[in-house]
């Protein structure tokens, strides 16, 4: 969105596509969300495009079912493309 710093947008994508959509419940005290959250580790401007960036996000393997590319794809792409804060 216009006016949002790229670092903030990258962090929002990482959170939204990992633990940011999780509902707070009493068991939150039992699990450290830091272990499961995605992390934006790099941002680069898109060459020739003003105000557009590529955000690099890393996810813990524990978020995904072993051997399931479908699970990984839908978890990341479904959440990011549905994220209304980005254009």
C-alpha cells in the first residue's frame, strides 16, 4: 500500500503467512510463537518499478506437513494473495 515502508510490509507478509492469522487461545502459553513465525530476511526494489519490492521470507519447516508440496503452497500463497494490506 502507498506510504507503507517496505520493511513493514515484508514483516506483515511473514506474519500473515505463518503465525499472524492464528487465534489467541489459552494454550498460547504452552507454545512459543517465535519458533513458528516466518521471517522477512531481505527486501529488494523491483528494477524499473517505482515503489515495488521483492520480499524474501523464510519459514520454519515445522509449519508444513513433511513431503506435502500442496500443503506448503496453499499455506503460503493462499494467505499472501488473500492479504488485503498488499497490492
